[in-house]
């Protein structure tokens, strides 16, 4: 019996038992779907992170509190934050190739306008030079000035999510909002930032640094952002900044990171998380493979007389082996294909909220996993069927 004939018999057997075949594929569908979707999310998030860092440019340097080798303290670990706002001024005066410097405060606050309120809003207090470094650009209205910052004027720039949530169809420019129960006048609206790592970049309010320090009681910067005059001089600027800060701080009190280093750390962390989650999802593939093996073993038992009859009329053990292997592989590959389609549809839906991209690697893995699972877990049932004695099989009740 040739392979084509064995394939016809295998497919006919699967069609006769549609419900059983569908239930057998379910484990494979769940496993492959989970793995592909997680890989798509990971790829999309890495792309999104890359785009965000590209906006900042390769001549950007971050100064952050704490030693990254021992865990990043950041804005949450203010008790370990030894940076000062004066550090930004020292860098501005002493590092020649630094063309723009801004210290910044980052936290979350509540923002309200009349009867509308949003409780968890990303908040930044920055110096005017931040507009030359950061990727937050004013689309309508204006940025605040040096004089407004020095005088701690109560002015604010808001993102489009706040415009839609708080103002509906009203123009927010010139209106007064409450930021942490203090009144600020809206002077600008930011360009849309989109979403990164599930965080809405348009759900933001930006205040002058001095206003945030004096009125919202921040005494330490969350970070200092520096722009070098060129990407070629970024290493020189980094070295000079480190030497300057080490006159007051130890190496463990702060970290300096270029754009590439920051992106590399973010991608490494994201890669580890994605791999772990994909590994957990891969357990579903193992469970699905075991399900295929169990169902196929039951199928061998149910079809004992059929197998005996086929052997009696000339079918060889290898023909029976190939038939049951084909059944297992078909179930796995069809399950993988269905999972891939579902993952594709889910990815399209997720793109409305966050970036997700199905990669060629995830497609190859989908079919590769499916085929391998079918072969591995189909071998035992196929061998059992091939080894049945035709006389005993015909006598089976």
C-alpha cells in the first residue's frame, strides 16, 4: 500500500469521528495559539520600544539614581535617590558638548476639569530644554518658557487622552485644570504618542519643573536627560558627566546610560519575560500532545477489528504504522493552522490597544511544533496498532 492510499484511509477515519478529532486538536490549538500570540506581543513591544528610542536619537544620555547592576531605584526608590536638581545645572555649565540638559520628575497624579476627573495620569515636571531632547512635541498652543519655569508659573501641557476625557468637545487651551488639587492653566496640547508596553503615552500632563518642585513637594529629580551635540561625542559626554558626578557621589549612587544601552536593557528584560511566558504556554503543547496520544491509543483499541481485517487482506505493519502517524500529524498541523489564524485575528485586535506583530519565526514555530508534537506523540499508538496480531485482532470484541 502506498503513502497516498494510507493518507486517504487516515483522512477518512478522521472525518468519521469529527467531534473526537476536534477535541483532540483543542490542546494543540491552545498551545500554539498561546506561543504565537506571546511571541507576537514580544516582537511588537520590541518594535515599539525601538521606535520610542529612535525618536530621542543616538546622542541622548540618561542619568538615573541607583546602580543598575544592583537594581534600578528610579522614581519609586526616592530613599536611595541621591541626585540633586543642581546636578543638571552643573552638567549644563561644565560639559561643553552637552547642548541641552533637563532634570525631570516623574510620577502619577489625578487631573480634573469641572466635574470630569482622571485619577491615574502620568505626570512629568521638566525644564524648558526638555523640548529640545524629549519626543514630546506641542501640536497646539505652546511650550512653557524659561521665565515661566523660573517663576514657577502654574501652566500645563496635556496629552490628547486628557483632552478627550476631560474636555469632550471643548477647546482646553486657556482652561484651568486641577493637578493634585492645584490649579494650572492649559497652554499646550501634545502630539499623539500612542501606546508603549500597554501604557497610554497620551495620558500625560507636563508642568514646569519649578512649579512641580514648589507646589507638589518634589525634592529630588527622577532622572536627568542630556543631549550631546552629536552621536560621535556621546561617549565623551558620558565620561565627563560621570567624572563630574563622582566628585559628589559614588559609582553606586547613579547610572549613566546612552540610548543604545537603555534600549538594550529594555529589550533584554522584555526578551526574558517573553521567553518565560512562551515556555509556560509551551506546556499547553505538551498537554495537547499527550491528549493526542491518549485519544489515538483509545482509537487503536476501538478499531482493533478494523486493523485485523486490513492485515488479513494484505496490509503490512508499516502501512498501519504510517496510517496512524498520518492521523496524528494531520490533527497536529490542522490544529496549528487554526491556532495561527486565531492568533492572527487576536493580533489585529490587540493592535488597537498596543503593538503586536506576527513574525515569520512564529509561523515556522507554529507548524514546526505542530508537526513534531504529532510525530512524537503519534509514534506509540501507531506502533501499537502496527504490532497487533491479525488473528487476535479479528477475534477482538
